[in-house]
C-alpha cells in the first residue's frame, strides 16, 4: 500500500506544471524535522547501525542526501529517469564522454562551447576517441559524418556562441536508427524552455553554473539520463571518477533553481527587446538570437522550445571595436560565464572560445568582433542606454 501511494504521488508530481515542480520537487520539506529547506548533510561518511543492512548512503562520493535531492530534482524537471550532479559543467561533460572507448568516433556541433572543444581535441584525442565537427543545421551533413566506429552524436542548440539551431528530434531519430547515443548540452535553454529527452535524446547536460544556479555563486554541472540502464552506467562513472558536487554547492544550486522560471521569463523579455534594437542598428554586422524573425533556425527552434532564451551574440565589426565596447560598458559585468541575475558581456575570442585556434574560430563564425550578451534582471532601457553609449 505504501509503495502504491508513492507511485501515485510520483505520477502526480510529473503531471504538475513546471512552475510548481520548481518549488515542489519531492524533497522541498525535510521528512524528519519539517524544515522548509533541504538539509545540508556536511558529512563524508555515514554510520552503519547494522553491518548486514548497510544504509542508503555510506560515503559521500558514492551518494549524499543533499546531492541526491538535487539529482532527483533535475531528473524531474527534464523528464528523465535519473539525474547526476557534478563539480562543474565540464566535469559532467567529461564524465559522460567516458561512456565511449578508445577507437570510438563522435559527431559534434561545430561551434560547440570552447571547453568542450578543448576536451575533445586535446584530451579525448590522446585517448584515441575521434571527433568530426559538423554544421548541425544541415541534417545531411550529420548523416555524411557517420563512420563505422561512430558511437555518439553531441548537440548544442542553440549553439554557443552563434546560436545555430539543430533539429533535435530529427537528429535523435536518425541516431537511434543507427544505434548511436545522443547527448545534448541544454545550458542555454534550461528545462524551462527545452526538454530534449521528450525529443528522444539519451543524455541531457547542463553547466548549472549558468541559468540554473543563476547568481554567479556556484560552480556545478548536471546530467540526466533518459533510461535507468543508462543511468546506472553514468552512476558507475560518477562514483569511479569522483567528479561529484559537494553538499553546500548542491544546496546553493537548489536554492537558485527555485526562481528559474521567474528569472528566465524576465530576462527573455528583455533579451528580445535588446536583440531587435541591435538588429535595427546599421553599425552592427550581425545579430544572433533565435527570437529574431530573420533567424534562419527560428521555425525549428519554435518546434522544440517554448522560448528563445536570454543570450544574444552580435558582431560589432572588428576586434578593436569589440574591445572598446568592453572597456566602456558600465552596467553588465565583463566576464566569462552567463545566465546570472546580473547581465554579463563576454568576448568569446579571448574568453569562452580562447582554446580554439583563430582559423577554426573564423570557420565557425566566431569572429574577432563577436560579443555575447547574457541579459540579466536589470531594467532593459538602462541596459540599452548603456550599450548605446559604449557603441557610440
């Protein structure tokens, strides 16, 4: 009877609206004390009251109650079977790539995040894991990259930083037909706007440092597996490699995630206004934002996402002008990262994509004049006025 009641409760939890899930995710109230916040179990090990019946958690690398609450939380939001929390976004990505073996080949979005590019080209390459980077806006190019040893497809959509759109369902369906594992970095959209597992993706990844955490105060990564079988494999890797998120950071991340919908909705509204303002300027070479009417991937994006996000990239024409803008803005912080309550202006050429050789960056449209603007919660008119002065 108790098990039946739990199953009914879990079903009801999954049927709730997203805003409700953010606040009522199963561990929001401590079952022992009734505390309205998940306790921080700042413990490395746990006592065995009965050596023949070990406790659920015995050592915090293998499992910690605070981290478990977060992992169940993200699994619920993404609609997956199991979730996993890591010490950073790259820790999550690196660990999941360990599902591959020497001699395997993976197809990857060409303008992928610089840290992922560095992992694939300098570390996994030494382990004899091959990578082919393709423009995933063209499904035919993805298909043409298939080799006998291809084992996985790795997607970013919108891509970082040129915000190209991949047809997730089409790639996932083709990959499934060819027995390939599909992975997708959902950092920009978050599960509020985009749930790739519902499109057939096997593993969803997040740099939770960004929009999920939302306050520039925690470093974290998350992964969600579509199936229990895949979840068991990732759990083995997480435990074996020890790339886990600590209890304090797990608690901070859960606190940030509770306001995800409110933050994303506000920032997206401001981002749309900023993108259109930039698009109307004659002195801007290009503006990349999926919410713009002239964005080539807008229709595909709208078919798989419920919003456009809060990240805009724009080309001011030259590296010299880009650096001038960076030195003149007063409201957004000039920094690596994105997705915070404060706006962040980044320079991919020298920050997020500095690991890419100059020629490779240019091939992917990451020019010296490209800036990436993560819109925060400030008044959008103030942001536009500040950027206008910097551009002028």
